[in-house]
């Protein structure tokens, strides 16, 4: 279920996915909600492009550390590539 930032208070959340398209973000919200996970979605910018770099806006999905691995498994099983920190 989608939650506001206030719901998680001061809890440290883990980034599990970055949707570059609205269509992907909406599908992922449905997937996480149907599975019963609590998550936070925030918009943010990311840099894309090889020769011509530009800033784009995406939807960043965060979950609590306890849900991180189950959510990553769910994403992988449904054809999404979970976010990998660098």
C-alpha cells in the first residue's frame, strides 16, 4: 500500500526501483499494493544520455529494510530489474 513520507517518520528506507515512465510506475504500484507491501513513491531527477546528458524525472520506489529482499524478489519475478546501488 502506498504511504506518505510521514507514515515512515524517521525510518531509513531502501530504494528498490526507479521507474522512468509513468506506465511502469503505475504497474509497479499495482503490483506492490496487490502483494501487500507498504512503500513510498517520490519523484526525482536522474541523468540519462551518453553523448548528450540531460536530466529527466522518474518515480523512485522505497520500502523498509525488512521488506527489501521480498520486494526485490517480487520485482525480479515480474520482469522488473531492481535498483542496484553503485
